[in-house]
C-alpha cells in the first residue's frame, strides 16, 4: 500500500529489505547483513561488510607503505648524516696512501705537467772596489733564465716492513729561450768561488800552509771575481786549474767535481741530491710523506742536536688534515736541513680554499732571534736572515737567504747596492688544500750568498772587508692546473651533497610517517561529509551499507523486544532514513485506499516517535 508522498521505487526497495528481514523470525545476528532476492531466493554477500573489508584493506596497505617507506628514509638519511663523513674520510685516506697502483703513484713518479725553474744572476759591476771600504758592491739583477724541468723517480724500492719507499730523483733541464729574459751566452761577472773556497779552507791552518794557498792563487792567476757566461755558471760548468790541482791533493769526497758550476752534474743525474727514504702512510696515514732517511742515515751530519734531524716532508706528500697552529716542514737537500713554514692566511686557488704557509724570520734564523735555532749557525755568529750551509757545500762559505734578503736583518741590505725585497716576488710559501694536504700553489725561492772576509796570510783577501755578496737566486713556482684542482674540488663536495641528501631523506620520511595522523585529523571529516552529501549512487550505496552496519546492534535489541514486529518496524524506519530525499516532489492526487488497519505505536528509535504501516 502507498501513502501520500512516497515514491514507488522507494517502496519497492523498502519492501525488498522488509521482506528479507521479516521472512524468517529466527535470524541470527550474522544473518542480518545478508540479503536474499524475493524472486529467486539466491543469497549474495551484502555490500556493507564487503566495502568495509575493502576500505580496511586499502587503508592498511596505504598505511603500511607510508610507514615502512618513512622509516626507511629516516634511517637511511640518519645513517648518511652521521656515518658518511667517516666513511668518506677512510676512502680518502686509502686514495692518498702511496703504493704501486694507487691514484697518486703515477703523478709521484713523474709529475703530469712540466716544472719551471727561473734563475736570476747578480752581475757584480765593481769587483775592483772590493778593497775600498768606503764603496759597496754594486749589483745588477739579470734574468730570469728559465729552465723546464722533467723530474722522475728512479731506483724505487718498497719496504713493507716499515711502510717506506726508497728512491732517487733525476731531472732533465731544458733551457726555455722564449720564457727567459736573456741568453745563456750572456757574460756575467761573479765571485770567484774557487778562490774563496780555497781561502776559507785554510782559515784555521798554520802559517806555512796558508802561504802555500796564497802562492797557489797567485800562480794560477786567481782573481776575486770571474767573468763567465750564464751557461758556464749554471749547468755547463767551467774548468779551473786549481780545481784540477785540488783533485790530486785532496780526497775525492772533498773535491768531487772536475768543473765549476752552481748546477753542474745536476742535469740528468740521480746522485747529486742524494738517496731518499720516506714513509708511504700505508700503516699510519699521519706519517705520509715524512722523511725516514737521507743518504741512508736517519739524520744529517752537517748540524748538531735537533738541527740535524730529518723533520718534515720531502715536499710532495703531507699527512691529511692541516692545522693553522702547527707549521709544516720541508726538507731541502740543497740546504741539508728542514725549513719550517708557518701559517699565514687562508687563500682561494681555482675556487678551492687553501692554507698558505710561508717562511718568516724563524725559518731563516740562526740563533739570533730564536735560541732553538742556534745550532744552525755552524760557528758563524751573524745577524738573523741568512743560514750557514758551508758544511753542506764542501766547506764553501755559502749562506742561504730569501731573495733580496727578504725578511732578513737590514744589516745585509746595507752592505750592497741594487737589492729591493718584495713580498710578492721574493716570499717562500706553500698553499695547500687543508683536507687532503695537496699542494696547490708552491713558490720555492732561495738566494745563494758568498761570505767574503779578510785572511791575513792570503794576499788576495788580505785587504777585503767582510761582506755577504749575493750571487744568484732561483724560484720554482708551481701552480696546479685548474683541471686537477677541479677534480679535487668535486671530490671534496661529495660529503656536503650526501649530507644534504640525508637531511632531505629525513624530512620526507618524517612527513610520510606523520601523513596518516594528519589525514585523520584534518581531512577525514571533510571527506565523510562530502561523501554523504553527494548524489552519486555508488557513494550513496556506501553510506547505506555504513548506516546498516552501525544500526546492527539496535536491530538485534528490537528482535528481543517485539518478536519480529519490532524487527520489521525498525528495518522500515532505517530504510526511510536511508532513502530520505533532500527535496521530495509531491505526487499527483490519487484516490486513497482505505486503511486496512489502525496505526500502531513503535518503540523510540534515535529519540523520535515513528509510525509503522502494516503491509
């Protein structure tokens, strides 16, 4: 029967539900969720439990994926942030260790780029005034005379027992005429090193021996100076009769050369600068590059005490991790000692941060300013600024300083004319990348000076005054190519990149872990409200199933109270609620059928009185 204001389709759907609920008064609670077709009686699974299971499964899958992915990202990101710097440091140390087949081995044996050495001569223009105490030596700087050096290591031997390697250095030098300001044929007036050496050797001899040396200088027509070409003074050398005589009078160790030249026998020779033994860092990365022995000895015989120790590196490798408070030391075979360099400032080279270490007054002090350096004086008490290496140069009174007496006591500048020290041109420094300790910019600059002093029993030097005469200075300025510096820079950015990636992984992982709670808090109500208010039939069926599932306990309670009538009445009320339209259109007037029965009161459902119409 139809009452006014009801739709036939709604009544049909209500009748289907009422039929199913009232067809068997002995329903169990598990049967309430099942629907049977009134026409066929075939049972199908109800939509509400199926949709609920599907929603639960979908929710669980999404939650499990988000949770597991979030935990994985947070754990991975934390690992990269905390532990990757340690891993990268270990990898870096392994790459820096010197051993056959390592990344640095080939460049250590032979540098991938040529080295340039510039030599500047001081042309002594007034040697005849050496006995005139009112006149200073006048010097004229000539050069540079540039030579291209191709160094290589020879006689390499690995010692696994103490993690060291032994070798010798051999270099080939080629004159670079285009890069030079002068020719090897240039004539230069310089100090007569043979005469000065002979006079210095006889300083502590007896009267007769000194007179014999004086006679020999006169016989061989030795003068206070010599005039030779630049090539003869450097690599070619020149013959001298007194040298030939000395080879017959003295042992070969005292006079090892048959010609005179500052760099004679250095070209294509592996014997001049000695035999090296350095640590490879395989067992201890902190020992990388440090000197072990030189000429088969753990110290030198040219200086006493701590000054004879082989401190520092051979100049090619340093332990990684530089410190501004700790100086670096460079062993130089030409000086037979180590040269300390102190931190000066931070600089940028090819976009890389570098620590610049430079030679200051402590590096060239001889005990005048720093008492611990007094053992370098070798018996000659002179103002600070020059280093006595005569014991290292076969007794020749050679003193080493920085070019143009840079950083030295003004006493030396006042002795001569023609010098003008400049930090940019004459400073000795090494700029090194602090993490790897790889040299990026090196300027090794040293000046050779000869001490001239009077000797009473030697006529050639009897009237001269004591003066430190500069002879030449040289520099090896090596700047790492930008390509190699770029490779180092890229390797050093890896920890920062990994750290940023780790932070991003932690952030995204945390968002994934918080997504489900945030979704429940801020979006669930809006989604449910939007679903209930929609006109989509599929969504509406879902709401019906949800409502029937929630009203299941009420239906069970009604069964106990009304013996089936309440069950039918409750079902009808639920169907009315689910099929209620927002706006009901009135049906056309029809003759109403007489009611077959009086209305009957029903129990309160959700606090409302309802009217049950009997079928």
